[in-house]
C-alpha cells in the first residue's frame, strides 16, 4: 500500500504547485499601460458650440457615396472644400492643400526638422446615403445638421465629418497659439471611403512616391465604449488592426433536367450540404495572441478575482474564456474569421432542375488568416462534395497587420485617449471589425491606429450608417482637444 500513499502525495504536491502558479500569476497581473504615460501639453481653448455649428454646416453638403468609382454630386464636395477654407483660414494659410484623385484633400505642414517622420491624421469627407423612406424616423432632417439638446444631427455627424471638423478645429487653435512643429503634420481626407477608398489609396501612393514615411497614422474606427461588455463600464478602445474582407462564390453543379425525375443529389442539395459543411468548420479562434490577447491583458487587472485568475492563466483557462467570449456574435467576431452566407441564387423555373446554383459567402478575415489560407480552409471543408467549387468574388482585402502596443506612438495615443475618458476608465487595444481608409496606409505609416474619443453606448452604434446619426457637442469638444494635444505632443 505504500506506493499508493506515495502516489497521492505526488499528486497533492502537483496540485499545490499548480494552484501556487495560478495564484501568483493572478496576483502579479498589472495593467500594461501604467508604465508608458506620455506627458501632454494643456489643450488650447476650444469653443465647443462654434465647432458644433461648423460641423452642422459641413453636414449640409450632401457628400454622398453610393457606388465605387462614381461621385454622386461633385459640387457638394467642392462646396465643402470652399467652406473649410473659409472656416479655417489659419490652417489653409499654414498648410499646403493638394487635391488628389480630384476630390480627396491632402494637407501638409512641414516640420522644422525635415529628418523627423511626420504624423498623419485621417478622416473622410463622404457619407453613406439615407435609406429612402426612413427620413421621417430621424429626430431632425438627415442633412440639416440641426442642434437639438446638445446633439448635432445628420448623416456624417459621427462617420466621419465629426473627426474631420475636429482635426481642423485642433490645427486652427494650435496655429492661433503660434504652433511651430518639429515633425511635419499631414492631414488626409479621402472622398470615397464608404465605397472604395480610392482617394485614400491615391494619397497613400503619393506619400510613398515622395518617400514620406509617417511615424503613425490615426483614423476613425474605435471610440470610448461606455458599456464595454468585459468590464461593464467605460473603456477607451484603440484599434490596432482591422479585419480583411473577402466574398466567395460557392457553386454547386449537377446534371439538371426535368423536375419530375430528380437525381439522388441535385445542385440545390449539394449547395445546401456545402454551406452546412462550411459553417460547421469555423476558423481557428484564440485568446492567447493578437488583439484579443492584448485586450484581455489590458482589462484583466480591472476585473474581479475569478476573471482575473482566468485571464492571467490563459495557458490553463484559455478554452473556457474563448467559449464565453465567442458565445456572442460580437465577441466571436473578435476571435476569428467569420463566415456569413449572404446570397443564395439559382434556378429559373419551378419545374426545371438547375444545372448550377450558387451561394455568396462573406468572410471577415482575422489578422492570423489571409485570403489564401481562408480560401484553402473553405475548400477543404467541401472537399468531399462532388461538383462544388469555391472562387473569390470581387477584390478581397487582406487583414491589416497588428500595430504595436509597445512603442512610443501607441503610448502617445493611449495617453491622449486617457485624458478624455470618464474618470479612471482604462485604455485597451482592439480589433476593428469593419474596414476604414487606414488600411491603405499600411506599409506607408510605421503604425496605424484607429480611435476617436467619442463617448458611445453600444446601442448608439446602430445610428452610424442608420437612422438618427448624431454627435454630442461635448464629443466635438473632446475630439478637438484630443487632436490638439496629440498633434502638439506628437509633433514636438
Ligand atoms: Zn467612416
């Protein structure tokens, strides 16, 4: 019996050691951002109400994007350009302004040190249309720029004329103080972000051609979420990467013929089987690496003991965390490449067996996957179904690389963000699920980040691209001060 006791003692020692490691890791967990605070100058005085009124005016130019390669109403863009020149005279005197791809705007303020990499701020001039028939559901006419109860209403208020106006409010206020930067300051305002981003692509190509390599680029894409689901409180989320985009056509072929004598497996059967097989084999997730891992590292120290223990010991509890996070569609989308069948088509007549039916499946590619690896994954899922092929549909976008959360650029943006959050709220890196213009600057700027200090509840997000888009006057002020501090500290 002696060996049984010896075995039990060994197991006990192993369990105690495990508990010791888990506890030690839990207790030693610290917020990573605490180490890297950058000192910021006081922001210049910003007249919030006047800035909000100028945003309202910018909204009244109907700079709508409907279709890639087609500008709906070029005159509305030219009207906006003339308004900007009138509203921000100091900026237009100090910066050079170039038109790129006809309507995109590239502003450059050279720095005193030509060898220093400039900073690059991005925004876009265009807006999505308002769905016909929904105008009456808005609190104010969608292109009125009306001010009601401390909110500016109108298409583009949040996406993305708010940023554009706030950046110019910032440069104007800094220049009024006699601002002379060491680093150059570049502003790039695309005109077709909502359809193709060809304007941003052309501006990025121009910078590359001129051998201008910005220290960092900052775009829209993430904000201060007041009800972040992990902590239940406010968190400033800084986009450090964005997902790629690919649609594929899944085609199923069969013999066809008269519907009175169907074969054992029709094109419709094969297509159905293929979609189920694809959906049943999700892409790899994971909470160890990538933006999800960095997000958990940043938020972990703020959470209760049990959650902190799980996050600090992902080598042990990673599977459990992943299961919880992926239970919601929004959480799952952060962890992996998503698979969404969006179109099913085929068949001409009710009594004819189609020879081909197809589905379009839309993928949003996680940074750990690529267009090629995702295609291979999908093809492997249907390898045993005869007559099914998968090909890319349209031009796919690779996911962006993940920008560093360690360097000085991230520390600067995180510090500026921390100055404009509700008291004590943390700053954390995040993966952006949608596409922004910033993807065109990958490989041009050293790092690309996506953040505006707008305070938003998750329920408000449906207003962007939806009904009742708006921006709080207080957010306008926060954004202008944030950009001013970021430019002043970044360019010094
Ligand atoms: Zn946008």
